[in-house]
C-alpha cells in the first residue's frame, strides 16, 4: 500500500504546510491584483502569488542564478517534504529514491529574462543556464541533484492534471521496488510571457475584483485565476511509518470521460461511492467545464450526495501544482477530520453540496481528488485515512 509520509507545500496561502493549512481553515484568500508586473493590458489582472522569500535562506548560492522562481519554490517544498518524512537521503541505498514531478511549461520567468537579454544585448549575454532552467523537467532534475536521488525519474506534462499523473507514475515505481519516491508539482508562470500564454485559452477571468474573479460552480462564474506554487509529497510503501494517508486508487482518462475516471478510481481502490467522504473538485471556473464536472460527480454520487470543496479558490489555479496541493490538503483533511471550504462562491449550483465559507468537521474516511487539463485530460486519485490514525 502506497502511503504519503511527507508533505512540503508552497502556495500563495503560505510557504510552509502549516501556514497553508492554517490559512485554508481560516478561509483566507490570497488572490490579489498582480504585483510582479503591470497587468493593466491583459484580460486577467488577478493572481495568487507566493509570499516573498529570500532564496539565500533556503538554497546554496550557486543554485540561485541557475534556477527559475518555479524551481526555487520546488526545491523548498522538496526539502520540507523529506524533513517531514524523517528521511535523510544519505541513509538510503544508492538507487533507493527517485523523483517524478509535473510541469506545465517550465521556467517562464527565467526564459523571458534571457530572451530579453538576447534581443537587447546579443546572444553572448544569454545565460548558459537557460539550456535547462526553462525546461519542463527541470524540477525533477534539480531535486534529484540537490538530494542525491539516483532512483527512477520522470516528468508529466498535462497542464492542470499533471500532478496526479506524476503521483501515479511514482506509485508504479514503488510497486516495482523503489523504497522512496518524491512526487507532485510546483509551477509558476507569473511573468508577461507566461501571462500571454495563459491568455490564449480565453478562459481566464476578466473580473478585476479578487473576491469575484474566480467562482467555480457559481452561476456568475466567468473563468479562472492563475496562481503559483504547489506541493511535493514523499511516497513510501512502509505502512509502519507515521503517514498522512493511503493512495488507494487512481484512474486516468481522456476526452469527455471524467465520470469514467471517477468510477475507475473507486474500482482501483475497492471503495464504494457511499464511502467517499469528500470530493476535492477541479473547479475550472469556466461554466461549460464546471457543468461537465458537476454532472460527473452527480452521476456517481447522486445529487448533493457527497460534500464537494474547491480550496484552490483561495490560491488560484496553480497550473500543474494545483492538484498536488489538493492532494496535500486532502491528506491534511483526513488527518484532522475537517473539510476545508470553498470561498467567494455566492450562487452555487444546486446539484452539488459545496462546502462554503467555513470548514466542515465530520467523519471522513476517504477523499477523492479530481483534476482536468485542457483538451480532455482527466485524473482521479482516492486517498484513504490510515486505521491507526483514527484517534490521532
């Protein structure tokens, strides 16, 4: 049985797991007008930005000029996850740990800066680190190098659904015999180049008010708001160690088959729909996509048949990092037996039992996390609460 033994979170709601969880339970949104650059000329002007930090406090000086903002955040999350799991990589067998992450497009901010140098100053001014800092696999590589993790490596590129694909890939490596896998996703595209790329979808919210911009499953939904950050998880098969949750089931589908992903995930986990305690929905905030997801949830669980939440209303959609944070938040929800809320939704769709505005305590044995990427990628992961944690 694959279990989550360590969590490292960096999000707009906090640069540590504890900060993120506390802000989430306070229903404290971190969405605001973009500060990183002037967003006046863009359709969307609101984002979830990670709190400022000094990279020198977290990373060796040689790494700082080599890495995009996204990778700095990923390295902080990976270090925190290993510490949380009580793992010193030096104590592991040479090939005893691997890394699988997800990314949407790599280091946008680093790439934009170097392209500006090339056109303004000439190609000789472009950093040699551009060769890998922009790459979508860079987080896997840098985490592996930083911690000497020589086991299986990989990367998933599937936009919003990438993190759950990465977790499934890591789970398969554990089943093949690797003792420890780091997985998840941390992403960022909060620069003009990344912002333009996201505008192309036509799905970003045009509303300038942070408390009205992103409203999934709301009659007034007009699109989504980008954010940055994500989560790195430590997965092991050692159920004797303290752990947050079991990764009991996973399924992946493509096309209009989100409902199939949900059903196949429950089959993989051998869990009946009535035993699912909460659904962490993808919550695109795009009316057509929300309608598909609401129909899929209702088809499996019945109208208002299971509590549904979208905590990413407080952070924005963190590209590939969003589902990783949902997994981390779901694991914490299972540990603490409380469902985190959805914020800013004022006219919810009637077919879902949305947990709004404040946490909902309850007896939660399992949590289903859903994620969908543009073009029809659908992922579902089911977490179950460890029996030994029933009184923790």
